[in-house]
């Protein structure tokens, strides 16, 4: 076997590996509501568990930056009106009512529960609203 065919084989293997990686990352952006249970996080000292988070400031170091349906308008993809959004090394996390939810595949790969329980249904049966605007907003917090 010559050098050129050997290089072509290696290129195909690299492309195949990249394809699998892309599929893995994309799979983390959608999910099945039956996978994983939400985990509880700590509640700030000035807030009772389950207390409406609207009474808190617009930014809390532990929780993130406050975001609401008003901020994204028609693009708001969730069934809850507000929460906190943060980014931790490219993992976008939404906090609501004492629970941290994975918004993107990076956060989901770290073992956070998927956002599916509060992710709004789309206009077409069996679909969900576009979560992209929330992910994009979250990623700006990493910068």
C-alpha cells in the first residue's frame, strides 16, 4: 500500500471521528424527558426554597444573571417565566426554583439534568421551541 492511499484512509477515520463527535454534541441539545431527574441546588441565604425568584437581584454570583420571558419575547423557549442563566466553561445552565438545568450539550455532558421538564412545546406536534436564543445568550456570559 502506498503513502497516498494510507493518508486517504487516515483522513476518512478522522472525518468519521469528527462526525461522531458532532452527533454526540447535537444529541446533548435535545433529549427525552424521561432521562434523568432534576437535582436540587443550594438556595441563597436570603431566599426560602421555592420562593419566587423575582424578589432577588438581577445578578447573583452563584445563580447567574436573571433572565425572563420579557428579555427574549417570542423567542422565549421555556414554560416558566424567569430564572437565572449562567455559563461555566461553555456549559450553559438555567436555574429555576432551586434546580440547575442543562441548556446545552456541554452542560448535559457534565451530568446536569436536561431542561426538558420546562422546555416549551413547539408549534408542530412532537417538537420543542428553538432553544438556540437561550443558548446564545448564555454563551455571551462566558466571554
